[in-house]
C-alpha cells in the first residue's frame, strides 16, 4: 500500500509541474494575441487604401493585366498553406491541413495539378512525412509575420503565376489556405483564390474598427487622373495588392494560432487540475486503507496475544 | 477643418503619420507634386524620396517613402508606401551602411542598385532637412 501511495504522490507532483507549464503557455499566448490583433489592425489602413486604389483603377480603366487574366485551360494550381511553426495549439494545424486537402481534392477533380507552397514548420513536416513534393516553404515566423516575409512569398507566387505556359513551375491559379480569426473562440480554416485577381471590394478585406465609416458601401469613387498612366499604376498596384492580401492572411493566421494555443493550453491546465484532484482522492484513499489495515493488524495481533495468555 | 487636407501616410504594417495638413509635397515618377486643398483627384506612383507634410499647426513633418502611391481625392491625401518612415525614425548609421553597400557595385541588377541608392540617399537627406528645419524654427 505504501508503495502505491508514493506513486500517487509522484504523479500528483509531475501533473502539478505540467500544469505550471501549460498555464504559463496559456498566459503567453493570451498576451501575444493582443499584440497580434494590434498588428492586424495596424496593417488595416494600408490594405484598405490599397483596395480603394485598385478598385479605382479597375473602375475607370479597362486595363488587361496579366495578374487578372483567367487562363482558358488551367492545368496547374499553386496552393499556399499557412500553418504554424510549433504545435501545442490543439487542432489548429491539422484543421488547416484538412482544408488544404479538401481544396487539393477539388482542384484535382477539375483536372489541375497541384504545386505546394508551405508556410510554417508543421505543414512542412506533414507533407514531407507523406513524401509529397513541396515547391517552396517558409518557416520561422508563424506567430509574428513581418511584411518582408509576406512580400517575398507574394513575389514568389506572382513569379510562378506570370511565367509562360509550359515553362518550369508555371501555375495558372494561386490559392491560399489560412485560418481566419473570427473571434477568440472561433477560428475558421478558409481557402481563397488569390490569383487571377478578382478585383472587387471583398467583404473579407481587412477593416480596422472605427475606419469602416470612410469606405462605406455605395461610395462613388472620384474620377482619378492616373500618373503616369493607368497601366503603369495598375502594374505597380496589383503586386502590392497581392502582397498585402498575403500579409493579411499571415496576420490572421498568427492571431488564430495564438488563440488556438491559448484555448488548448487552457483546457490542458483544466485537465491537469482535474487529474490532481482525482489523484489526491485516490492517494488519500490509499493512505486511509493503509492505516485501517495497520490498525486491524495490530488489533488482530493483540487479540491473538490475549487469547494465548488466557489459554496458558 | 474647412481649409485642411486629411493626410494619411501609411506603411504596410502601420500608420506612420496621420492628421490635418495644409500642404503636401511628394515626388512621383514624373516629378514633384504639391497638393493643396481642392486638388483634382489623382493617383500616382511615387519614387524613393522625401515626403513633406505641412501640418495644420504650421510645423513641417518630413518623412521618406520607398516608392508606393499617392492618392488624392476629396481633400483626402493617402500616401501608401511599404516602408515609409518619419525623419526622426531613420537610423542614420544603417542608412549610411546601406548606401555604401548599394554603391559597392555588387548588385548586378542595375535598377535595383539605383533604387537602393536613391532610397538610402533620401533617408539621409530627410534627416538633414529635418534637423535644419527644426534648428531654424
């Protein structure tokens, strides 16, 4: 009995130290979410103005641009999957990957081959383990992406998109799978088609709180003059627009990752509490059982002695 | 403010400066453009250069933009630039080092080297302008 009591005590101790770790991770994630949200909000004005400018050009000029041109017979699609670098975030990475698999399935059914671009170590590991070729991957920034990274990813994707058909690595479509941050409680894996661009004032365009008043619906865009020419402006605008969309997706994914981690760590802490409670009860029971047994042994021994004396 | 422009200078990841201003100067690919109240709507490409904003209260804000866009409409000026910074935020040492690096000629792509030189020079110039402006006032 005494042995198992010691065992229970050891288990309680290790659960307690685990709880300390998960608790710390929960708190860290919670404080980082706020930062991630602030970053997303700080990036909103740029994205908003860019969207306005793009729709202004699109409205007032009929410019054909390589980035908006639909391929007649798309045969290859690039899929950018945004996952996390680290685990311990519940189902965060696996639900993004599941969404990516769904999208890949759909694209394959449409007769397109898939080129994989991955952001985040978890996604990389997933595809590597299944020995599927990855065209390019970026890692090491999933919880605080910088604009430079987004720009690089954007450039890579645009490059492969504008390549001539038949050229190595040419793709006809670019899709992005990321996790949308709806609230602290819900994050939703989402797949969007990034290229060819459909220039619309997308309703999921990043909008900071308190800024939406200026870009209200139904606003008539002024008749802009373009310098040096609408084509040149569009030429410079669209890549930026793509990059800013990717940046937005990365920021959303970062906030979602942290929220998922906080939730996972919170339930881990709660579970540790439960376990500790359970083990404490079992340990107390074991201790009580030990004591009871000892007492009955002593009483039994005393009785046996008394019996022996009366007989003698 | 009836006679002011609403100006927003935004970088990709933050708002660098925003507020009411009376006058904005920026350099587009076709030359300098000055914006006062009532300017016609325009959307133009910027080059790596200084952006000068005369704020409502009369003091001048100097900033540097690495390309990007200027859009003017309804007395609202937005300057979008991936890496815009205020003169006070420029790291002079870093800008000097970058200038050296760009001039060293290891950039095989000529236009990229030129772009880097322009940007580094603009960053250094904007600091000078800012300090001379603040010492004069």
